[in-house]
């Protein structure tokens, strides 16, 4: 089996503004897709979203803001500014398959969350949590009304009934239909950055418990989503300032600090990384620095069983004069998927994206386990920490110059 998958954010695609079809409702729990985060200037590592400072385009995103994938993983909602420190903050919904997008207007840049149906998004406007139409950006209803208090970090419950958020005194919960008290009900005193588990029974959050790290390092915990009971605090070796649940409900993606050895000091800091529900390190620790706004793309269960796969990712070498390697890899695009594990060398020129020519290109061939072809990430970005787990998902890999596989077209 062969499959060609290319994500190319061309200039023409970046100018598309046609309305996007509403995504499908969630199939929970889903499968884990790619992860993303923001770098020190607030640029998120997302397909189609550009990071060009000199010439901001319609999909340039910088600064503070939230990122959230639609329940079916087809669309991504992202907040940000057209250039660093330039107001206003706006909310975009992007289709990464063709880079088409819809602008949903201005927000406070304090987080975004999709409704389970995929028809609405929760965001913050003028300090209050509001529900927006996911295709027009119109305010459908107001969830909170708290003059003098600014809410943030909305997280929509998977059953659609309520929205958790950081508010006065900690994590609060309000009815999604707007029928609650003006500021909802306090669920987790002193907590922040809530995120629901895929089945809706738990909420992971940042506690107010200090650690041995910097002042912004706080212990992480998860608790019963109904009444805040049964609090499970992760080990002191894991600390952070933001945390999200994986789509399959088995992992956390953390922006923060990690201690991997016996030293009392954190040896991974201000990074995004993945841990188990018990706080054991899985992967990450590299990528954007400092890293913020972790997000995880859901891939709804396909009903098919994972198979052994060989995936080929094309990339431009960071230094064309050096040999191909993970450390010399720019952002990678998936160009070939085959069933089984093999070290093939028969790629086709017609499978290459437009603009690939001349020297400086390379390919990483991965032997992948535990995924279906539909679940493979289409973009890998070493610098931004968007990657598959080495030793867990990728069990073997080789790097070759593109010329090893085919005759590379000459540049005009």
C-alpha cells in the first residue's frame, strides 16, 4: 500500500478565506495525533500557520493565545496576533489539509475550546467566557459575567453540559448553556489551566502547590470532574504552568519542568514534554524554548487495527553541507507510507512537493508501530517538539539524501 500526503502552505493557499464546513462530532476516546506548542515569540508549530516576521500574512500568528483541535481533528482553532506585540488578538479556524481558513474575530487571547459537536467554540471576550459560532465568530451566548474579573483557559466537557475555566479563586465550572450563576461554581480552589479527560470524568490542572523549581513551577494533579474530589497529585519530578490530556486519555502533555534523574534540580525546563498519568516521562523535552500552549490533535478511532508501517518524511537540511540526520533536520513532511517494515529506496519524483529541487534535501525513513496509516502525523518538526515517540512509536530510523532515492530535479 502506498499513500501520498503533502501539506504545503503555498502563497495561494494562504489567501483562501472561504467558509469551512463544520467538523464532525467527537469519537471518544480518540487516537493521539501530533502535538504542538508555541515558541518564545508565541508562534505555534502548526501546519499552514506561518512564522514570517518580516511579511506578516493572513495566517501569521504570534503572541499569547490558545490552540485547540476540533473534536475530529480536522480543523484547528488558534488565537494570536499578526505580528508580535501588535493588537488585536484574533481567532482563526484553519483546515490544515488545504490551508483554507475562517476568521472568527477578536478575542482576549486567553484560550479556546471546541464544543463536542464541533459547531461552537468557547473563548474569552472582554474578560468573560463566551460561546461563539465556529463558522461566523458571532457570540451565541455569554457563559460568565464578572466585571473586574478576567477568566481564562476554557475547557468544554465532552458531554457538552458545562465549561471549566480559570476564574476567581481557582478552577470554576459553569453551565455551557449560560444558565449558571454569573461566575459558575468553584470546583478546584487555587488551581488553573483545566482540561477534561476524553471521557469527561476527570480534570487535569495546575495546582497552587510549589515545587523546588522556579516560582512559576507548580505541581500538577487531576481530580473528579463532578465535585473536585479524589485529587491525584503527580510527583514533584513533574511541574508545569500548562497541561492538556491526550486524546486517548492515557497521557499528559505538559509545558513546564521535568526532573529525570536523582538530582533535586529540574534538568528539563520551560519545555513541552509528555508524561503518563502517573507522571513518568515518555518523550519530548526538546523543541521550542520556552514552550507554551501545548495542544494535541485527536484522530478519531478508525476501527482498524494498527499495523507495522514504514513512513518517509522529506526535509530540507538545516546545514546543506552536513550529512542528513535528526539534528540536521528542518521541518519534515510525510510523502510516503507503506505497510510493513522495509528500507526502500524507490520514491517517485511526482510524489515530491512543488519547489523541491537541487541539493540540500533529505529523507527520514521510520519504522512505525502502534498506528494506522490514518493516524500518522503529516508534519514532524524537531525544533518545535512536534514528533513521534522514539523507541515507542518509531522503533528504527534511517536518514538519506534525497538523491539516494531518486534523481533530484535541477533548479531552474
